[in-house]
C-alpha cells in the first residue's frame, strides 16, 4: 500500500477554560492515503471539527500533543509560516459554516483571487480572475463569469457551498477536508454536493476527509469510516463491513437511527441519554451510561480499538479484548 499523505498518531487537544480543562480530542490515530475517501462520523461535540482544525494548526490557545504528519512533515508545533504554506494549498478545508466563511462585502471573484494569490503571489490579477471563472465552472456553477461578479448574498445556499468548495480546491490540494458540507442544504442539493465532491476527488486525485454527523451520507460517499465518541475513535473500518456488522454499540445505535424505506410509519430509534461532555466523562467506557449492552466491568477502564470481524472497535463487551 502507498505511504499515507496524512498520518495522525495519538492526537490530543485540550482547551483551558475558566471552568477547567476541556479534553476535546483524546488520542486519535488516522491514516489518509492518496485518493482515499474517509468519513469521520459522530454526534455534536464528539471532536470531529477540533481534530481537523488541530491538524491544520487552527485551534488557537489549545494544547495540542501527538503527531500529525503531512508527507512526513510534522504539523504539530510547526511554525505558522510553514503551516500556512501547507494549509490551503496541500491540505485544505471546507469549513463548517459557509454563510459566515464568505466575506459579505467582497465579490466571489475577489475572494477566490485572494485565496489563489495567497499561494501564488506572482500570478497577475487578470490570470487569477480567469482562474476564478474556471474554478466556478469546475464546481458546476452555471454562467461562471457572471457569478464571479456577484456578492455572496446574491447566491443560493447550494451555490455558496459550491463557492466554498471552489476556494478549497483553488490551489490543487492533495487532501480536502470537508466539514459538514451539506448540513445546511436541502436533500436534493445535498446529493448534488456529495456527487460534486466525489467527481472532484476522482478527477483531481484528491484524498477526501468528510466530516458528518449523518451516517446516511456516508454510505455512497466514502470507502472508510471512523466513528468518534467523546473525543476518540470508537470504531473504524471499510463502509461495507461497518454497516453490515458494527462492533461498537454506538455505531449500532447510529445505524438504527437511520431512516429506512421499509419502516416509513415507525418512529425511528434514538440513542438514549445525552452525548458525553469532555469535562465530565464517566469512568471507563464513555458510552457506558447510554449503552444497552453495558456490563459492570465497563466502568473499570476505557476500551481500546481491537478487531471485530473486519472492523476495529473499542468495546470490551463485543470485542472481548483488553482495556487501557
Ligand atoms: N475554543 C474552544 N474552547 C473550549 N471548548 C471547545 C472549543 N472548541 C471546541 N470545544 C469543545 O470541544 C468539543 C468538540 O467540539 P467539536 O467542534 O470538534 O465538535 P464536533 O464533533 O465538530 O460537533 P458538531 O457536529 O456540532 O460540529 C466540544 O465539547 C466543544 O464544546
Ligand atoms: Mg463540527
């Protein structure tokens, strides 16, 4: 197998707040290979965004430990100048909220030009304007030359999301991180955006890291999944085996929450209880207070990832393995 472009090992992120330390990410491992498509799935607050922001050096004020290597270069602790050269060009991110990530007082062309020229300062204004039109065309915005002259408020939500994608691919990245790229959009537009990301991945040989809280989005969109709970990966594996035979009760719960055509009139299952908060984790397995399979031993120690069929899962009941 090829060398990973992005290799993350035991990444930990802690925010110091007036009410105490918030261990938002508690030891993540992740490998992203060229052309890969990986989804990071989990409930709100599980640490999905913070993980990716920390890799890009964007968790200001937080303590970040562990390792995140881009083609062998350590990103954790890298000085900002070197980080900026990688961020937005080699590894780029579509941020979670397109409405606030676009500047309302600049035209689309100007915003795209700023992104292009930040990494290619020798490019003329004329050339970057032409590249902006080309990028809008690549993300399937019709009449791209006209749209380039528009301000963000003149575009629909779906179009604004396409502009965000255009910005993220402007400097031909090798890794594209898409943080909830479809959450604010209606279902048909969601499908179009997912299709666009997949087309771009194939055409530009990108590796795609898709962050989502919706396991339903993952099925046709990525090859691998990492399920996060309370700042850690509790299961990972290829999409097929993970959907067919999940090895963690939390993954099972997420799958049971998915709407099914054959159960149209039934109320969907929900995972009971509330997500664990990083400030007040229970002893042992953080999912145990909500888990249908809980055993007294679950509060002894936090389980580590171990093989379950074709996936790796951190559950001492289903995988019958050691704990940390
Ligand atoms: N700047 C910060 N200071 C303190 N705590 C923070 C900060 N940023 C994030 N957190 C906490 O870190 C945890 C993980 O947040 P994160 O944004 O990664 O969640 P997420 O999985 O992306 O959720 P969502 O699906 O809602 O986007 C949360 O408990 C959040 O409150
Ligand atoms: Mg998030």
